[in-house]
C-alpha cells in the first residue's frame, strides 16, 4: 500500500518520520526520497538482517537516516534520546515482512515443507515455533491456536500435535502441516486457502509476542506525535485491526461520562481524529500483483493541532 501510505503521511520536506517496521525498507526509501536537507527518517526493526539490508538500501541518504535494531514497542524511550521534538509521522506495517517470508530458513512460510519451525523475527531470541509445538501443554496449544489463529479446529490440532510428539519431535513445517491436515475434516480441506494458515499465524504471534508489542506501543503512541502529526498502521488480520480500531476510537473520544449526562464532566479531551473513519484497503491492481495485500487495512490517526 505504498501509494496510500505516501499520500496519507502528508510528508513535509523537513519533517521527522519514523518507520517502526523497516522490513525491506520499501516504505522508508520512498519517504526519505521526499525529505529535504533538514528532514530525518528513523527506522526500527527487531530483525538484524532487516537492519543490515535497509542500511545498504538507504546508504546514499547518509545522516538523514538512523536505523535502530529494537522492537517498535520500545520507540518512546528510544526516541526521547534521539529527537529534539516529536514526529511528524509514524508508520507501522505489521506482521511478517515479505523479506522474512521469502527466506524459507526463517521458518515463517507453510509453503516449504523442509522449512524449520523457527518464526523468530529476531534470531537472537530464544523461543522458536519448534519449542512452542514440542513443549507447550495441550491446553496451552489449544488456547494459542484459538486466540491468536481463530482456528475452529484448535482442540483437534493440539491433540494431534501432542500425540505425535510423544512419538518423535516435530521439527519442520511439512511435519506440522501433515498433523493439521490429519486433524481437519475432509470438507474443511477442500475449502479455498491453505489449512495451515491460521495455525502458523498463531504460532508466529506467540513466538514474537506481536499483540503484546502492539498493545504496548498503542499505550504511548499519541505522545510521540507533534500536533497535526499522523500515525499510520497497516494490519493484516482481525486481531491487530480490532486493537488499532478500538484504540483510535478511544483517542478520538476519550470521554468516560455516562451517556445520559447532558455535558462532559470527566474533562478528557479528544487527542485527534481518524481520517478517514473506515480503513483504507489496497486497490484492485495491487491486490492482483501482491496477493498479501488483499487482507491489508490501513488506519490513520491525525493528532489534534494545538490552539
């Protein structure tokens, strides 16, 4: 959703912008191209390989760019030591990046049978999908698949996993996919879409604590923006989108007074506005060229200008 992002960031030539999820630096490159001599881009990613690749891609822009290997949830404390003020725009493009998906050894894809069950966005962290699958209790696995994957066959899949690992350790994507297929009824396997999609999503979210990271970031996000600054968040599944939507609505209307009160007495003022109220989705041409964009939703919040 590059076009939509650039249009809605409303990039100011000498502004300060933050890309909280660098990935392959596709968005960052186009942002920094539009910055003038005093403009600045700060990029975050927990993946050291993404930082390295982005550094190469953005090298020619020199001091306009600063890249930091940290989770975007750590943005507030990090930016305090870097920025003379607050940001004109912040972008998050959530979920796994194409940069990671296209590397089978990272273990994010269910389309490579021999891929390891890894799924760590930061390879230095300890917890892997293999550890989750082979050591979590059946109850814990069921809960993760149900909560993070919204998987209707969570109990059956968890049962098959526990049964199989008593025989041998589950190590590859192909081994896990076979168990998922075994747990599902034939009618479900005939439906459109890969049967392992929800399970892989759930494991990835657990390994990387993605929803906890998002919740932590959203607690502080408005404080990071200048008056009139913009926060853009691209989500790829309903769990993320629901969190972002609810938080932006709360920022827009934080009043806690009972509905029957004729006027607000709680004193909580709006922090800004959603523009537009509904999410922006990828255009038809992009959806054809990039199937991943079909589930993308872009939500935008503009901080209130000071009077």
